[in-house]
């Protein structure tokens, strides 16, 4: 409240004097202008305000000073006597108002070009040394920075001929040095009891000091050579000589953020060495992390040949090892791990294929943890960073991580959830890079790395359902990458995976076993050309075991895969040597259909698959074939809705007219059943659509020369369809109209070809 009161009093005076100054400006009364301006600025001589309140007051004054500058410029244009104004101001009694006014007039002096920018800036920077009060001096120099920022001699600027960029560099470095000194002195005013408050107040003012570094970085004339030889060495000298941790921390961060990344690359050793000269209280690790992150981002977009001209890895590792040796303690483990994570990211960007560098960094992390956390208990921050350390190499190195001895050591520090997170990242990297798994050593190592996805552990925690599904689907994709150089190796690799997956429990089976099953099926065509002892019968037994396990957890999926296995036998067993197993697969599917499926949609889909499979396969002798076909046809027709019954009966007709089976009586039988069932639905659009379906099936079999299909039966069906459409009248759906029109068009087309004679539309 006191601060608000002091600030309000000062702001009131500033506004009053600004009003009087404006009256004097309007009447071009120079003495009065300078008088009221000086009184207004004198409010900045206060020692009662906190830095935050002082800044608010300064902004009030700053807004008025811009009007004063405009007036000085107008006076010069009118009288051409800026030098006289500059001289008059020097007679102002108090030094602080005098110097603010001189800076304002000096900026106009530079614009007039009566003196060079170089000379004016040199004069101003010398004069403002007269204010040594920390806060007043800091804001005075901040004001000098603000008004002169667009008047610095620089390459390509309008004041390029008024000096050169080195003059601007000298000006800004001098200002930085003095402002930093004043800023540091603020720490040592007041009592020790106020130390925390002082640090907070100083933090509020840090941008005023950092402004100089930002201005330096914006100078177009500061090229790499000038930065390397002059700018950076002098800034570092200012930083290190201050012996103040707050100042050093902030200014080093300013350097890293302000200057271009390629400058940091070429001055890396100088920056790293400077970090070792900072005060013990400075958080050097954070500075290193920011620096390495900037260079890593630069390396991502830059030409690696240019980047690799600097021996980045050895240079950075030397300094990081030095810091760890000197400062390492249990409390800072997380921060040192984060530092190594930034170093690893940089290394991978600069040397994307160097496995040894990655392993050295991981080794450093293992050593650090063993030294500081011998019990292996790490905080959450450390565990998160270890996940980063293990994740970074995957993008460019993928399965090369399997050769890193320290990778599994770091994984072992993680809790189950974090291990699983890393394992899933490994899986995604392997899948994204389409890495072929071609040898047992690679597969076994990979399985050990991702085991948290494959089996439960003592510290297992449940995942969300969607996460678990994503993880297991990722594992399934990895299985599809198995590609042994020969049948025997390929079979062995599948066996390694099958053995591990068998330990994963029923939850995982429905996701992983189908992938394994299809890999075994894909192996079958290569068995004949192989010298291996592995036989088709051997593979079929494994398929049967896999399907039986899947049925335990997901009967519907088991049904589909049973049919898939039957197709496999059909495709690769022309001699019908494995009819018994094929029969078991299909009969098992039918049992599952009857006993396990209750959802109508699922049953409809399942029987369609069964019908399609049986219509295609020819690996059965007549008796077995007749039994399976008869049972499947019965199931197809006996469904929960009339519509499903009609469609089932129509599908069943195909079972009786295949390469292996030619039973025209059964074809006609199921066509008639479908027709009758469709008519029983009544006069509805659904009934007409089903009758058109039946008509199309009749036409199909007639074209295939099925002898039991009679033209009269087809004409009667067409008549029934037309009557149904008439009864519906205006209620006839668009689907019925289009379907019937297309069917009629097809019949006419075939009649034009000399077929389907006698059919009346």
C-alpha cells in the first residue's frame, strides 16, 4: 500500500509537469519546456519505490520524453540550432534530469548529422557515468538504449557512414558492463534479511541489462569473425568478472538465446570454458542444456559436413565429465541426467550413425546413477529423463540399440510402466523403419527389450484398454517383420516368439496370435522347396494349437481363423493328405457358430464366411464334403430374421454348384426356399428387394446351365416382383426402382446376345 501511495504521488507530479511542459511546447518557450521537463524527470530521483513501481514511473516519464524529442527536432528544423539546445541542457541543475534531457537531445543530434553518431554516442556514454545510484543509473542507461537503438552505425543502416559497426559494439558493450555492475550492486543494498526480496527485485529488472545483448545480436555487421574475436570474449569477460551468480546465470542464457546457432557452434569451446569459470551457485547444467539444445536444433537443418568440422562430441563430453566430477551429488542426479539427454540428442543430430557415442553417453548415465543412487531408487524426474535417453536413439539407430551394453542397464532402473513406455517406442521404431528380423540373436535381444509388452512382471500395472490394444497391435506388427534367410531359421524365429507369447496370458493372445498364425501360413509355400525337416503337417499342428488358444478368448475370431487355416490346406494340399485336419478346422468353425455366437450381425457375417470358404475349398472327399455342405446350408437358412434366412438360403445355393459338387436339385431347393420366405414377408420394399435378389440368383444359375432352372419359374418370379411393385405404388423405394431397372437392363443385354430366351419382362 505504501508503494502504491508513493507511486501515485510521483505519477501525479509527472502528469502535472507534463501538462505544463506541453503548454510550453505549444508556445515554443524553450526555457519553460526544459524547466518543467527537468522537474518531471526529477521524480525518477526517488529512493522510495521498489523496482517494479519505479519501472511504472519510468514508463510514465518515457512516454513524455518522446514528445520532447519531437519538439527538439522541430526546433532544429526551425532554427537549425540543435547544438545550442544541447548546450542549454547542460546548465540543468540536477544531474539525473540533465542526463535524460541530454540523451533525448543527443538522439536528435544524431538525426541531424551535424555530428557523427559515433561521436554523440561516445559523449553520451561517458556523461551518464555521472549517475552511480544502482536503480537510477540502470534505468538511465536503459533509456539511452531505447532512444539510440535505431541510430547505431551498422552495416546497411542509414547511419553506416556515421561510424562503423565496431563503434556500436563498443557502445553496447560499455553500456552492458556498466548496467551489469549497477544491477549487481543492487544485491548488496539493504539488510541480509531482505536478500530474497532483493533477488526477486533484481529479477524484475534483468531484461534492462539483457537488452544490450539483444541489440548486439541484431547488428547486421556483427559477423562470425567479429563475434568470435571481439563480441563474445568481451561479453564473457563482463560476465565472469561480476562474480555474481544471478547476473552470470541470466547473461549466459541471454548469449545462448540471442545469437545465431551457427555462431554457438563455432565458439563452442569458448562458451563451455566460460561456464566452468562461473560462480558455484550458477546452475551450469541448465546453461549447458540450453546451449546443446540450440546446437542440436541447428544441426537438424544444417549440412552435417559443416557441423562435423567441429569436434563437438569430444569437446562437450570433456566439459560434461568435468562438471559431473566436480559437482555431482545425489540431489542433482535428475539434472545431470537431463544434461546427458541434451548431449545425446545433440550427438544423434551430429553423428546419427555413431553407436559408440550413444553408448558412451549411456555409460556415463549408468555410472552417475550407480554413484549417486546406489539403491537404484530414482525420483520421477530422473525416470522421465531415462525414458528420453532410451527413446532418442530409436529414431536414427532403431535396432542398433540391441548392440549397446548400457541400454538394458538403464532400462532396468525403470518401473514397469516406464519400461513399457520405452518398449513401445522400440516397437514403433522397428515397425516404422521396417527392420527385418532375420536372426535368432536379434530376435531374442529384441524380445528381452520389449518383454514388458509381452509378459506381466512383479511390478505390472494395468494399462488403459486403448493403450493396451495399441501396444499389442504394435507387437503384432513386429511379428510380421520376421524374415529368416531360410525355412529352418524362419521357423525357429517364429518358435522363439511363440514361446514368449505363450507366457503373456489370454489378454494378449487375441492381438498377437493371429499375426503369428499368418506368419506360419505364409511359410507354407516355401516348405516344398526347402531341405528342412519341417513339414506341412508340423505347421498345421501348430496352427491348430494357435487357433484353439484364440478360441478360448475370442470365439468369433477363432472361427474366422479356423476357416483361414482350411483355405491354407486347400491351397497347398492338392493330394488331400491333410483332409482330417481341414475337416476339423471347418467343423470347429461351425460348432463355434452354433454354440458361441449370439449376436445376429456376427452370426450373419460368420455364416457368410463359412459358405464362401466351403464353396471354394476342394480338399475333402465326397462324404466329408457332403456332411459339411449340408450342415452349413442348414445353418445359413435357419437364422434369426426372415431377411437373413432369405440371404442365407441364396448363399447356400452356391455350395451345391462348385467344381467339386454339382447338385442341381439342391440348388433349386434352396432357391425355392428363398423365394417362398421372401414372399412371406408381405408387401414391403424389403420383400421386393429380396425377390429381386432371388431373381438374380436364378439368372446366374440359368447362365451356368443348371438344368433344374426353368424359364417358367423365372417368369412367375418376375410377375410376383412386378405385382409387389404395383401394390406398393407410390411407396416404392428408390432402392427397389434402381435395383429392378438394373436387373431388367442386364437381362435385356444378355437376351441381345442370344441368351435368356423366353424370359418376359
